[in-house]
C-alpha cells in the first residue's frame, strides 16, 4: 500500500480536462513539495511537474499542478491520445526520511 | 545532457545477491551536481525508491530494505551500483537508476530500466 493515495484510474475524451488527486499527510505533502511523473506504456517515468506546479523544459502547458494542505493535484487540459499513461505523485516523507510515491493513476483517453 | 544506463544480470537465483550498475554520461559522478538513486517497479505495480548515494559516497536507504542493500560509487568508471543480498521472488522488478540535481527534490533524469527476475 502506497504512502500517497491516488485514484487507480481516470479517463476523458479528447479535448477534455482530467484531474488526478494525490493525498498525503503532514509528514510528506503537508511539509514539502510534490512532484509528478508520467510513465508512458513500456517506458521509464519522466518528470512532469516539480515543486508543486513547475514544468520542466519541454513539458506542454496543458499539464499543471497544484497543492493545498496535505493534498495535491495534477490537471491535464486539452486531453490528447498521447496522454494515455500512468501518472505518479511523489514527495519527501520526513517520517521515513526518504521519497515516497503514490500508487499511480492510469489515464485513459476514450 | 546527462544520461543514465542500467546494466546487470536479468536473472538471479533466490538467496543470491543481485548486482546492478548505472553508467552516467554527461557529468562526473562525483561533481556534486547530482545525487543518485535506485527505484524499482514490480510488474503492474507502482514505484518504490530503494535508496540513494551522494557524490561523496554517503548513502541513505529505504528502511524497508536497509538490512539487505548496499549502494556505492565507482568514480573510475563514472558508475554507481546497487547490491541486494538474499533476494526473494518479491525482488523481481524493473530497476531504474535516477539522478536528482542538487537543490531539486525530484528525480530529474532516469535510466531506461532493467528487468530483474528472481
């Protein structure tokens, strides 16, 4: 069971907006930044969002992140077929003294 | 551009030691620009950080695996390594090496991953 809680799946039609939640506690999300990773089928994860809402160079602005209290969310606007992937949230956990991940959310484009 | 590449045996027998290596290109492993981690992913499951090694050789391990793992640097080859002793079937996973830029809190760069079956 993962330290950070994510819904196992989310879906939308092309062009729609999809939001993925990530719930933690005061020892992780509540006290540090959240990062998001995208894992395309058969590929290694790739950093998508860092420090809650920052996009690395090359990541489209269709992807956005936010954080409030002990929860965070990732939004994908203008959903495209290429966005079908697993998305993972991650944060440092003070209790474990290491990074922890969510269980991942599989996004399906209908 | 920093790139990572994992290598190691794809099959390990139960109770033996798993040894993996990550070769770093584009930066010196002890430059202090990055610290280096190992992350694994069982088939169809999520990600788990096993631990990390810093450019000075210091390490920090996941408490769940602390008794069985060792990470180290080989500056002559610009590589870092992972050893897991007494492996069991539950250690079967894709193993990724990753780099975090100092000052970042994220896994900024990833290797392509290597499948290990116990």
